[in-house]
C-alpha cells in the first residue's frame, strides 16, 4: 500500500507580517502543529479532510501569545505557548480529538511524532528553524509574540527529509469558509 506523509496545522493570518526569517519560512507557512507527521494512504485524503473538518469546526479564530525562542540540542528552535495561555486548553483538546479520530478511523498508518512530543507531552509551538541559529539571529527574535491564527490546513510532505516540499491538500478558515490560498513551498537555490 502506498503511504504519504501528512500533518495538520493551525495557520497564522497570512495578511500579518511574517515573523519567520530563516529558511524555514520558505518551507512552511507560519503555523502551530496540531497533529505532526504521520503516514496515511493517499486514497484516504477525503477522509482526512472530513476528520479535520469535524474536529476544527469547534475552534474560532484566536490570537496566541507565544514565548521563546526555545532552543533544543539538535538546533531546532521554536516559540511555544506557556502553560497559563488561555488558548492552550482548546489547542490541546483539538490535538487529542484529532489524534483519536485518525486512529479510530484507521487513517493513521504510521506515526512519525516522537513519544517525547505526543499525547500529554504535546507542546503547541511555532517552529523558527530546523538548524542551529547563530546567537545574534536568536537575539533578533522578540521574547514574546502575538500571532493571530485564522485557518487550519492538511498538508502533505513530499521528499521529506532530504528535499522537503510541502503542499496544502485542504485549507479552511476556522469559521468554516474554504480557503482559496494554496501553499506550496519552493526551496530557493540559495538554501
């Protein structure tokens, strides 16, 4: 059976100035990962969209205050929601509900999210970079950012991890209107 890699994101308002300045901004729209990478059959995309629509229909647009950047030993850096964030309970609930729906419907064939970042250990975050940023780059980011999130999307990863390209399979405003704004990453030659 053919399997492709997918993820669900909450997407930042595209009309707002972008925070991301690293090469990550060429690969991904600014987002909070709700359900990280998993493998599913491409013949089940309609079912993946239906599951997403059922889960996200309860979430209204919101603005999240994110703190960081947090830097990991691997070089990964991100902003994350603090435990006291008003948006955190709703985002965690959406994460659990979506994961349960995918599993119950048999849509999730293989999970690529490490146990250290799933279930109760899930940390809603907005990735800044997958590589180690220089100290002066990290210092150029503010400690706190307010980001409006207005859409959700189902994304397909092509060529991960060696030549990543991300395609929006389906996107919808959080208040239920289908978006006409597809996102396809195009890695520039200079990266």
